[in-house]
DNA sequence: CCCAAGCTTCCACCCAGCTGGAAGCTTGGG
DNA sequence: CCCAAGCTTCCAGCTGGGTGGAAGCTTGGG
């Protein structure tokens, strides 16, 4: 199959596929006499794998390193587990940070509800921001 | 104070400060006769606010929009509240997304612990990814 | 045979949030 | 008076994951 068929089957663009090849996620495929890229069904599976791994939050570099190990016939379970663990930890940190930001923002928002709009007159001092903004 | 002093006080680089100015996070400051940027103590406070808001996960664009309201005097409490509400909703969506990603990743990670490493041989079918990744 | 669609390569650009460096002016201590 | 450090502007590039477009070749149906 040619690159357009592969792209349609795997649900991505030909641009993305060439990009993946350029950064080493995909090997260089066989070519037709005219120089067109020629793919087999294994390429569809590989792209599905890439998509799933990507949806799980792995970067293309990490996906590439998993695929490289497996291409050499090696066992990549431990490697993969390590990568996943790292991502899990990243995610946990991000979630904690966002929840903290949410608390601060929420404090500002609730504070705004309690203010008397009539008191909002000094153009140099918005109470909503300055009151709760200190903690942000 | 000049930009170097401000940078040292606020704990960032002069490059970052000029960058913030260029994208509108900071207003253009007064200049000395020689053209040097000249800052007052309020700039330190403003940069502290930026740093803290950034540490909480807000983007510079979001921080800028909050600061813009502050600059306009914030004399429209309702407008300010609306903006904060928007940020709050954004944050909630981000948190939900991350939590969903975390659940999926965790499922993959736990699944990986149960697999027999010897079974991990097919380069296109890593069980760690494909077993739990189906739901993605 | 013709023409559009699809393929090739290459170069550029997008987002965010900066950083680095070049070329040239100003400031301050010895 | 001199020189280094600090300031100015502008231009470039970095990461990640691609997209857009130009110029030119190939393929396939009418």
C-alpha cells in the first residue's frame, strides 16, 4: 500500500507518517520503482501502537525507544514499565499543581461574590484581585 | 531600579522580563535619559504575582488577562468574576483530563506487573500497551 | 493523450516560554 | 581616561508534534 492508503487506514495524515519516519519512529519503507513509499500491513499495526502509546501520554521519543528494543527482539516490559511509572509520577505532580491553582482561583472567585459592587470604585484597586490575589 | 536589579530581586533573568514586556504581561516601563528601563517596587510585586500564578499552572496568556483587568482598575466586578469563572472552568477541565489520563496509565502500569516477561516477544504487540490501551 | 490526484523533497512555520548571541551605547570604579 | 559590566535592539534557536505550501514527477481513468 502507498502512504495515502496507510494514512487513511491508520487515521492520520501522510505528513505525520513522513514525520515519524524522519525522527526514527518508523523505519524507511521499501520504495516502488518510481520512488513511492510502499508499506505492508505490519505498518498499520505499528502506527496503531504508536497512536495508543501516544494517547497514553508517552512521547514519540519514548515510543521510539520501546519500539527499538522490541525491534532488536529484546524484552521491553521492564523498560516500558519504567517509562509508564515516570509518566504516572509526572501526571500526579501536574494534578496536584492544578488542584492547588484551582483552590487559589476559587478563593478569588468566592471572594468576589462577597464584595459589595458599590465598593468597587477605586480604579487603582480591584478588590477581587488584590484581596485574594496575594495567595496566588 | 534597572532591569538587572528587578531581575535579581524577582529571581528571574533580564531576558525573561523583556520577553514578558514583549508579549504584554508587563507594561512598557519608564526609561532613563539613556534609554534604560526604569522600574518601581510595584514591578517586583507584579513579577511575584506572575511567578506564583505560573507556578500554579496558569499560562502567561491567562495571567496577562487577569492582570489586564487589574490594570483597568477592575471596576467591573462582574466582568472580573466572569473571567475568573472562565479560568476556573478551564482548570476543572484540565484536571478532569489529567485524571482520566492517569487512570488509563495506571491501568497499563498495573497490568504490566502481571504479565510474563517471556511472553513479550512480538514487536508490534507489546502486551503492556495493547492490553490496557484498547479502551483509549 | 490529457489532466487531476497523488506522490516526492525541501523549507518554513505554528504553539509556549523562554535563552543565546551580536553589535553598539552607558555607567561607574580605579 | 579606560575598561568591564550592564544596558539597548534584533535575530536565531530550542523542544514536540506536527502542518502548509512549492516545485516537480507518476499514475490512472476517460
